[in-house]
């Protein structure tokens, strides 16, 4: 919420666009991660490293690949619109900031067994 207030103070005309851009790119990245994890899980099931689930994704693995291709297509199509490019840039900055924050905070923490 603090970031939203700061963005609103700095650029109130575009604040809503910036905040929704983060959520747009975030949703695409999250669903892409879920799909990649599903493919990794299915690979481990096929090798016998993990037990199979009772629930099967309809049409997998074709539908998993199709959904991932669709998300990539959405990212590509965002480049062709001015607001879409803003979404990609703001989303990239946001994920970079979150990544840097994660690395910085994990370096300060001691390993689990040494507390």
C-alpha cells in the first residue's frame, strides 16, 4: 500500500495504470510458473520419482503447452500497445525489486539449523 501511495504522489495521472500493470504481469508470471511446475511434476511422475495424482489435467501435456504458449503470446502482444509496454516495464521493475529484496533479506537470515 505504501508503494501505491508513493506512486500516486509521484504520478497521479498514471498511478492506476502502473499498479494494474504489476498485477497483469504478475498473473501471467504466476500462471506460467504453475504450468512449468506442472510439466516438471509430470516428468518426475513419468520417471517414477513421484507418485501420480488421482486428478489428471484434461488433455495434458498438450493443454499445458498450449496454455504456456498462450501466456507467451499475451506477453508478445503487450509489446504492440503503449499501455502494454508500460505493463511489461513496470512488471519487470517490480519483479526485479522483489528479487533484490528477497536476496538481500535471505543473506541476513542465518541458516535454519544455526538459530
